[in-house]
C-alpha cells in the first residue's frame, strides 16, 4: 500500500481499538467514578498524541452516558464509537458497556480509502482499583473486526490496471476475556492478557497492475497472550525521535516482556499469478513462545510440536508435502554494553523434517539418495560485550560504532543429518580483544559420516557435476582425516596464540 499520511494516521488509530485505547488511564482510586475513568482516558490519549471526545455527555446518578465518541489524532479522522455507558458499581468499580457501532473510515488522495468495523457480542469492561493499580477486566462472547482498503493499483507495462488494488482483512475471536492494568510509580507498568477459545482471520488482496490475487486463512484454538510494558515517568514513547532518546529510555527502565500460547491451528493460502500460482494448506500443532527486552537482554524462546504443509502449483509437476516434528528456536543477546560481558545464545532444533516421495522424485527419480528424515541442531552460547543502542546512535550521527567484543564461545552442538549424511561439531573458544579485534583461542572437533556416499548420489541425480564433486572431495581431504569407520571423517580445528589456525596438527595460518 502506498505511503500516504492518512495511512499513517489510520495505523495509529487502528491500533487503538476499544480493547486498548479505552484502557489507558491514570492513577487509580479506591472507589472509582465514571467521570474519573472518562477524564483519565482523555489524559492518557493526550500523551499518545490523540484526542478523545464525545458529541454528548449525560449523567444519570452514577452513570455517564456518552454518544458520538471519537478517538483521533488532532485534526484527522479516527476511531468512532456510537455510544457507551459507564456505570458505577456498589463495589467501587465502573462497568463500561460500549455500543454496537465501532470503527473508522478515512479517504486519501486519488480516491484511496480505508475502513474498519468492529462488532461484538456482549463486550463489557470493568474498571477497578487493585492496590493502587487501575485494572480493567474485559469479556465478550465474540469480537470481530473487518478491515477494507482500496488504493491505486501498481501499473506495470503500457496497459493501465483494470481497477484499484484492494486489501480485505477479517478477524474473529470467540470466548474472549482478559485484563489490562496500569500501575503508577517511578516506572509506570502496563500489563495486558488476552484469552480466546478461537482466533481466526481471512486476508484477501487483489492488484490488477501485476495482475495478482492472494488469499490466506488461519483458524487457531485456545489462544493466550500476555504483555507487560514498563515506562519511565520521564519518557513518552510517542516523543522518542532518535536512537539516543531510545537509549536513554532503556537506561531509565524501559522494558517489554510477553508470552503466547496456542492450540492446534489450520490455515490455507492461494496466489493467482502467472509467474507463481500456488495453493497451500497448513496444519500446526500446539506451541508457545515468550520474549523479553530491556537494557540488559533481548531474548526470544519458542517451541512447537510440529507442522504439516501441502503445496500444489501448476508450475510444479507434483504436489509437495512437508512435515516436521518438534521445533525449538531460542535467541539470547546482550543489549547494552556494561563492565561485565552479557550472555548470548542461539538454539535451533528442527526434527523429523520430511518431504513426500512425489517431491523427492522431482529431484531424484531413481531414488538414489536416502530419504531419511532430516534433523538440524544448533546450540551455541557465550559471553560478549555489545551495545546495540550505541551502534544505532553512531549510525545516526556518523560516529565510529563501538565494535562487539566476544569473550567466550561454547559450541555445544552443531549437527545436520540429511539424505544419509551426518555432520556434527562441538568446541569452545575464548577471545583476546586487546588488539582491537577478537583473537580466538580454543579448539573444535567435527565429524562427517556418509559424505562420499552423498556426493555419489548427487552426481547420479545430476544435481552435482563430477568436476564440482572433485572440488568438494579435495576440500574434504584438506580439512578432514579418515575416521574409524568406512566413509567417516574427523577434523580437529585449533586456534592458537599468535592468530595461528591448525587443522589436524597442520598449521594453515
């Protein structure tokens, strides 16, 4: 989609759905009033560069009735809510019931338009005080959102596109519940949880300028999300304009953590295009993930029980089916350099990765290669001094960026099994950074089995020429020594003082 100012404003507004923008508020009170909640929304919206207003306000005892509510950047279109009732409860909480008509609509240049409509079945929110924190509990039998955008199609060649390009997104959630919390203090803490028995979406696009049409669907059971953000009182995210300001925010306590969990999921995707038409279906087993980011560490941890992907295309002679067993992907990295080096790590596991026989036959019709499931394992870790914010500041200012300074590297496991061949390695290194660049000291051990058989098979299938195979075997001869078993090789790689590299007892640098 083209980069129009109205799209930027639309994005800021769309992110602030009633489940979010109306949950931002100020200091909590032991017994809340409807007016306090309403005024707190206005104040919080101002911090985000937004204005919250209502066409009419009416009070009836402990209830505040609002009509024609708008949440928008100053002077621009934004989110509208037809009506809302804020009713004070006997327990000191405020029950919030939004109306049925929620959405936005905006128009840009050249007739570009965008609109979003949110519908719900019994959505309610309850604002309450919890030991000084303002907490919102929300629930609905269903929440649905429809997004439609139309913009000028991409023009290719001499023929004008036959109509505008369109994007349509439909989102549906069932049995929705969760909380939002706002805890004041020197570092203001925001927290959010979302649970849904089902999360589904459908996305369709059409661009007659290519021409191309795409569609994708997903349907996931038992979704659970959580998010926590800590903001220093001296910082407003909307006011951050540079890497230096973001670095200051990190130093003063900015942090984000989150977690997701999902049950089984199914999905599909199609693309109508002359160059690459395809149809895809996917089934994903349950999985979970978490992430954290602050001045000390960035981390992502994720696991999945497995997946199946089926792809067909008129450009391929046979369908392709990919299956996988459990998948693990973990990343840890230091963020800002300190006196003590921080931990880093990368762990990746892909297990039981398989292709169907029809797909194998496209590459190996004679079944020369072994079709055993493939497995990949990467497990490395260590300590390093690295300052990503300082590197970003240097890029903005043209200064010399601080170089990363690794101190240790532990290779717990590097392994790949594919087509009957297996390579595995492990080792440990330390680094001397006194010369301005890291100088390694340590050793690694590598083993290879089935390598020659794999090369023979690749030659037989035509995927490797005899000349290329000769070069590969020469490289194996340089860096490997014969192992104890047939078609097995080993290698010992040593990094010694003076920047010397030795392989199997022979110095190569």
